[in-house]
């Protein structure tokens, strides 16, 4: 089944510590498909239903929107200057 025409949703966490470093968990969902990534490294760590080309596009999106997503995550936590400029 081709889900590529379904609406994709992105959600993200507040800034949390992982291995002593600040990270933001990002999740993309499209129907039953999902892809999960962490900022600031911008790599998809787990997925189901997305092909390699789609995962590459999601990683590209994350790399080019890292500052904006990080700023929104900081607003949730109220913590500033985790990801720098």
C-alpha cells in the first residue's frame, strides 16, 4: 500500500538529556508509518514504512530546520542556548 499521499505529521519533545548531552526527539508519522530521529545529529534512528529516499528527505529537512525545531523545543522546556547558533 502506498501511503505517500497521506498527510505527514511531525512531533517533537522538549529538550532532554541523553548521555549528558541535550537532545530533542522528533517523530514523523504518516498513517501507520513512522520515522524517529534525534536532534542535533539529524539522523533517523528507527522507522517503519518509509523508503530510503524518504528517509534521506526527512534527514535533509531536519538538517535545514534544526535551529527552528530546537528553538521550539527550548520553548517547551524553557531552557535557552542548548543548540547554539
